[in-house]
C-alpha cells in the first residue's frame, strides 16, 4: 500500500512471537508423544520377538532332542538363559518376567483316549514374556505381554 492512498499501514510486529508461543507447545507435545509412542511400540515388538524365539527354541529342544543329541532337554531356565536374556537387548531385565509351559510334557506327542479311541495328540510349548515398561516421559508404567505357542518338533 502506498502512503498516499489514504489507507493506514498497520504494523504486525509481535504477531509471529504470539503465534509461535501458541503453536510451539502443541507441536512439541505431538513430537514427544510420537517419539515415546514409537519407543513403546518398539518395546512391544521386542517382547513379541522374544516370546516367539523362546517358544521356537523350546519346541526343538525337547525330549527327542535330548535322546538324539545326548544333551539335556530344555527347561524354563534354559529357555530364559539361551534365548530371552541373550536377546533382550536394551531391556531392563529386572522388569522382565517369563513363563514356559508344556501342555503335557516336552515330548513331541502324547496319547489320549477320546470317545473310546486312543489318539495321538501333538504337544505344544507356550512362552509368555511380560515387561514392565516405564515410559521416558514420567508417564505411568505399562505392562507389555506377549505369548507364543509352538508345536513340539525336532
């Protein structure tokens, strides 16, 4: 605008600072929320990975493995030491719990009588991994849980 047109030129000084003061806390909140949420998803994926790998390892280290190789069959402690603890990179092990459960025993199959007939049933192993995740932004702790079930095989 020209000065001679009769219109006044208004200064907008300070508007940028006010807009920045309104928008920046919202943008930072969203940014930190995305970062912390991404870290939570990463931890959850890692817990799922640990339970899958542990159940797979336990499924191939059962009684048949022991008979063929001469090594002892896997126990819950072996599953923890060989798989969970060994692959829990970046996790606080004091916040991690686990359980390993074979449905009947650690053989590949068992027999049962169903309707008067003897049938062979495939055994399974279930591994549950729990992790108490404390977010980095002073948010309340969350327990992340993953269970994986594998068929016993060797």
